[in-house]
C-alpha cells in the first residue's frame, strides 16, 4: 500500500506517509514476514499479470519462499478487475475448500 498513500484510509490508521514513513514501512505485509511461523496459516496469492499489484505480489512470493513460509501463488493473465476475479474466485474457493477438508 506504500504506493497509494491516499487510498483505503490507511493514513487514518498509520498517519500521513510523509510524516510517518517508518510506520508505513514497518506495517507492510512484506516487512512483517519475519513474524510468521512456517505453516501457521494458509496463504494464497492470486494476481493477474497486468494487475498494478503484480510486481509487489511477485516480490512477496519470493520473500515467502526465502523464509520457507508455505503458500500458494497463482498468476494468470488479467488486471485488477471483476473480469479477473470472476474467473479467479473458483480457484480460491477450491483452495479454501481443500484446506477446510484437511482440518
């Protein structure tokens, strides 16, 4: 979310990015991976290759791999829009169905 300081009300929670850059860095998912215990949660990343979050999600995927945090990563052609999500949702539902059946 660092690239979008005016979106999603994040500044209300962390303060303005230009005044609290350390809070913005500290609270990004990619900088919190060290807090995860391998296998402690089910993680799935599903992102279109034309999505504005694609490069960020690829970096997160690589960092999770380096930290040996189990996760599933899916990338298919598409953007950050309903057309992509409409197709994606069936895979995400299968992912969670599989996890719920295991437990």
